[in-house]
C-alpha cells in the first residue's frame, strides 16, 4: 500500500512540474469551438484565465485592437463568449484575441468566414522527389481569399507570423486565385518539407499540412559488396526521418523497383540512423541492389544504387540436390570432435541424442549432406543412416540436447552463419520459438554464455569430403564419385569429362589445383561443381 501511495504522489508531482515547465498554468487563453463559420453565424469562444476588464476583439488577420471589427467584454476567470461577425464582413479570415485596453493578452486564434459547404483538400503526386524536381500539388475547395498561397518549409521550421523572431521565408510558394487547381513548387535543397495552405497574406493555416521528402536524404552502406550465402549482411543507414520512417528493400539487379517484389524488406521506424542485418542464408547466390524507400511507397530515397553480390565458393557451402550429393564432416573448432550417428547406429528409436566423437575417416556415420529448403533454411542429413539433425532438442538438467531422427512437418531446419577462418555457427528455431545454437559443451556443467566467435564452443568447421553425382536432369543412370585428394579432383566412373574453373578456363584433369570452384563436365551434358580448398 505504501508503495502505491508513493507512486501516486510522484505522478502528481510530475504533472505539476510539467505544467509549470510549459508556463501555461495562468496564461490567458482562447479556444474556438470551430474555426470555420458562415457569414452572419454566431461564434462561440471559450476563454480561460481572463483578468478583470478583459475583452475579446475580432480583428482583420493582421489587425490590432484599434482596427478591430468587433469587441465584447468578458468577465474575469473562465467562460464562454458569443461573437457575431458583421454581415458586411464578407468572405475573410479573422483573428480573435483577448485584450485589456491596448494590451494583447493571448495568442490569436483564427476563424474563416465562408459560406461554402465543401471541405478543403490538398495532396501531392508523390511523397518523395529528386532534387529540383517539380512537386505538383493538387487542391480542391480552397477559400481562394486575396493573398492566399501554398508555401513549403523545411520540417525543422515552424509556421509563424512574419513579425516573429522565429520567422523565415518559405523555401517555395505559389499564389492561389482559384478554388480548385494545381500548383508546382520546386527546391534544390534536400530536406523533409511541410506544405501549408496559408490565408490572406498571412502565415496562418487552418488546414492540415502535407509532407514530402526532397533529395537523397538517405544513405546506405555495406562493409563490403560481396558475401557468401552463410554470412550475415550488416547494412548501415543514415538520413531517415524519425517521424516518417521508411523501409529498405533488397531486389535483383535487373528488377523494376516500382513493380517487382523484393526478396527481403526491413522496416525503419523511430530512428534516423542505425544498423540492420539481413540474416545469413536469406539470399541465394546472385546479384542484388539495396534501396531505401519512403514509408508505404515505392518512392526511392537513395540517389546511389548499392550493389551486392552473394556467391558460392571460397568459404561458401555446397548444397546437395537431386543431381549431386556433397558430403562434409562437421567438426568442433574447439577440440576437433566430429558430429556422428555411430553411437546409436543399432538403435530403433525414432529420435536419438546427437554425439560428438573422435573422427573415423572410413565411416559414413561422420558424413553429412546439406539440403536447402524453400524457406532458406538447411536440412542436415547423415549419409549412413539418412537421419536428420532435428530442430527439436531434449531438455535434461541444465542443457538442451540436440537430436537426430526422422523429421516431422514441424522440423524447422537450421541456419549456418559464417564466422571466418572456415568456421560457422549452426542455429535453429525450435517449436517453443526459442533460437538455439549447437555448442560443444560438457554435459553436467553449467551452461556457458553465447560466444559466437571463431574457435569457441559454438564454432564448427565443415570439412569437404566428396561430391557424388546422382543424375542431372535424369540423363545418367549410374553414379560417378568425385573426390579431392592432394588438391586434385579424382573422378571414378565415366572418364569422358573435362575440368573447368569458375572463370571458364579449362584445366588438366590430373593437375594439382589452386583453391577455388571447379566444374566437372561430362560429354553427355552432365556436370558437377566441386570446391578445392
């Protein structure tokens, strides 16, 4: 109970301090019940903190008390005053102000006298523009008073009277003489802008503003322009509007930014600068461009196209498909222990604990192939048993033990993230929504903090062993085996093949090769990609 009382006291104190800080506790104030009336209609004005002998004056937009059209006296304190605009006033903007004698007590409030029933609207043809481009503004049902204009200001400036110390001239403006029409504004200064409709030669607006962005205010950058599939891709951004936000899209290099679907999107909300990451294995091998857009549009905010290449080889993994099977040994970078299904080879259980064992180079229980799923995740499958590394673990004591077995439709696959030095992390999202990383940790101890660095408990080396040709487009019926021995590619089976590198250069089939990607091509049209490390 005491804690609750203390909280209420502090909340009330914070409110009082807030009111005091804004200086509005005792200021004379006027509030209009509506800011548009018809000619001859009475106008109700609420007033607060009125001193003795105060009055309310209805003035021309830039007028003083001496040129007031109408005055009325009000009582001290707060209440409601009723004013009538004279029939002779016509269609105009008026300011309403509280005064004593010739002293103005309140900030003016404004009312538009207009007999039309329709509602004003103003819109732009786009929300973002290149520097110096035409900004086309369409308006309907404008008052079209003498001296009305549409003006454009950088977002950092307020719309204030021309006599104010904060006043600056607009970046662009256009006169309004018709109730419906279009105007064109332009500026060569890059910024976020607000566009206002202002009345009768003043810098007063009774209508909603509209906002646009001019110029390449957003900049995107990458630490490098080429990544392997298993690398996270960090993007640094600056120049987004905190209020408007925006989004970043990843497109193929030849796509149409107005109509093509992005491969990946990132929403930017609440920050003008920062860093975001495209997770590893999200993008397949290919060439992409990364572009920033204004929120909810396809209006480009970046002037320079940021290009990105995702590639396989030189550290990237080879994924098996219905044409080839590539096998790896998955070895802990911490102590050289290898993932294996050998310990439970004779078990009939549908699910078994994954074990780390000393490597047996002759055993298929230590070999694993990687199969890319449609959702970008990877299935890890043992050569000897055909069992999958499951994305569900078994909670015992302080640990969650990884399991292998027959996958269900809820198996979520895994993601490899490159750490450098030919090492990866392996993670999966389990049924409980928690992301867990495979780690080489001694059971019975305490869980260790997540350490996603090379040579840690969470780092794994994938040592390439062999690629087996299983058939490409159904052409072949027999298997060829492709292995690497002393940096030479050894092919058993059909010897009617040639050997090529990734640049299209043919090589001697018996030559010792430098590290890189190579293609074995048979004369019947079959081929297989091999990585020499």
